[in-house]
C-alpha cells in the first residue's frame, strides 16, 4: 500500500422461521443502539481447541509460540533481553475475531440491524483473510460475553462466534477514588461493564485487535501484524502512522488511533476505543485493573482533570476505556505502542481540523489547524478508499439505520452531520458495508441453491432482503427509505437460513 497521502496544511485546510434476536449498545461510538450491547475484538490465535464451556470456566495464560522460546515479555522493556518476536511458521497464523457482548436490552436501534452487523463484520474478516487469497493470516471469530449477557448470546454462537464468558474485572465498590467510584456508571458507553473488554489482554494468542460492531475490514493488516509479531523492518516502513517520524518501539505492545476528532484545543486526547491492537499480557491486564482500583480521578474541567490529575478527562468515554487506555499507555507504558494513521485505520471520515464542533469555537486561535498538534494532517473526509484498512461507522451513521441524508436537507438529529463529515464520502463508506452484505448474500444463495422447494423458499428470503429501492447505488437494495425502520434484514430474518452462515467459511 502506498504511503503517499493527501495532506492539508494546518493553516489552510479545505472545505468540507423466527428472527434471531440480538441488539446492542455500541461501546466507544457516538450512538447508543439496542437491545443489548456488542463490542468487537480481533484476536490473533494459534489454535481452535478452546470450547465455550472451557472458556467459561478456565483461566487463560498469555500466548507463547510453539516454535520458539519467546516468553511473555515485559511490556515496559525498550531493549529486549530475550527474543521479542515469534518465529515465522509455514502455516498461516490464525486471527480470531472476537466480540464483547456486554449487556442485553435497550431501545434505540433495530435488532435485525445489530445482528446483521455481527454477521457482516465476520464476512469482511473472511474477505480479507488467507481463505479469500487476500492475506497470509487465517481467522476465527470470538465473543467475549459479560456473564449478565450470557442468556442473549446464543445467536452469536449460531452464526460462528465462540463465546468466552467473564464478569466485570473490577468490583466498583472496591474503587478507591470516590469520584470514579460514584461516576463510572455514567461513563460512555457502558460504565464499568465496558472494562470487560480488558479480557482481550488475557486471551492466549499472539495479538488482539479490538473493534466495535459498527466496523468492517477493507484491506488486510498484514504489515502491522508482521511488524508486531516478527519485527519485520520492511513492513514497519509500509505502515501508515500518524507520526511517521517517531521511532518504532523496540518491542511494540500495542497499536491504536487517538480520538483526535473530539479533542479540545490544548488538551489531552483520548484513545479511540473502537479499535485497539495489543499483545496479550496478563501482567498488563492486572496493571490496568490496578489503575482502575487505585489511581486518582479528578472530575473537574481544568487541565489537571481526569486520570491521575493529568488531563485525561472531560472527553467522551474519559472514565471508561477511552480515557483509561490513553492514561495507561502515555503514563505507565510510554514508547511501547504505535499511533496509527487515523485516516487509514479506524477510518471515520471525520474532519480532523479545528473548523467545527465537537469541542471547538470558531473564534479560537487554533481555527483551521490540525487537531493532532502537527503542522500537517491528512484530510480524513476525502481519504481514498484504496488507502483505507478498515471503517468505523460513527459520524457517518450505522449502515443498518439507512441514513442517506445530511442535516442540510433533513434536520432530524439522526441525519449525517455535514459540519464534520462530507455526505458523499459517507455514502461511499456506507456502500462498502452493504457491499460486504451483498457478497455474503450471493455466497449464501449459492450455498442453499434451488434444488427443492425448501431451498427455493430460502433463496426467496435472501431476495426479499434486497427489495429496497432507496439509494440502491449505496444501500444495494437493503433499505426501503431513509431511517432505521426502513432496513430490510439479511435473509428476511429467517433463523434457519442464518444458521447456515458458518457453512460458508468451513
């Protein structure tokens, strides 16, 4: 992938039978959805032996390669004293994509859309894997399920996710800081329950890539995996980074994007918790839990607000994952992680200059400057699709909500906010998600065939889910009109047909 990018100077800028039931509230995004809650993780794994029941009762240890002596490494080490990378093997390493289902029951999104989101994410993973001839890496789907959500998690297992059941890793009553203890339940998106995502650090595999459900893969991330796992220096040079002149860590433990889109001028940014790549490490997990239990949290609005009174507060999700991880990696683990290019990874299409809300006033001296505190920044509103690795649907809205209008033509609050994104670019992003769904529908139709009346009925259900005529060039038949009530469910919501989806990936 070419690293050449469209950049804009900081001072100039540019204008700008029965349906499976499972819904979610999306953690780390800007929209609360329902009923239930799904966040997603991608995990690099070496074997598929763990069963759901084993994962529910067993304790995991950090991954150690079977063809070498690499132990669990000290995440603080900048100079390796033991081998820091796994040996390459002739067999493809498996990337297990896991979701974190945090709770069931809410009211703001369609059940059909959220279940379809899980299915489409899985298909996008398949399409960027070795099985599709696009990558050197294989995959497996996982669901990290909060114990309170176990009763509504079966649909995920039915379509191919292996469940791992866990409780919240902290007891809120044990949190020492009173402001955090009393306020964390209000944190976006899910209060302390969002910390269940931290169990990604305990999965006994090579890497974990954690994403939200409103996410699809566009291109494989082999260069990032190769660089983190094998220390591939050529791969390092090809990885688009937000700060390409910063030194690459000797033994990188994490890669992520900062949430520059909502940073306040002169303040600390959070990490965008919808996308996180980590090397699992039990010690790191325990350290982060210890931070939650014992570090100070200043609830004010000054520059000393937030975690450790160091400015990691005020922004969305500050008390939860977005603020916690920013604080932990900046303060406790500096120089052990990589800041990826926010326009290429975790792409949201948002304006990254100080030109409009959030957290900006037009009269401010930083007007027109880059939010990332550099003299230049790529214009994420116009990043070419061939340069994007993955898409996170936040400001451009959820594809299954069928939002095809901007605030300039439809003042409804669910419309696309054209002050921070470009409508035409959002439509291009929407078409990628619906393209993945359409490809899945073609594969499913070919699988069931038309051999008898039953199969003809199943094929008709797939066709029924493509009968919409609203902006077909974007939504590809999946929407009858603008708004989530106009969404047509995958396969017409037929449970027996959805149960055949795992057959596509065997």
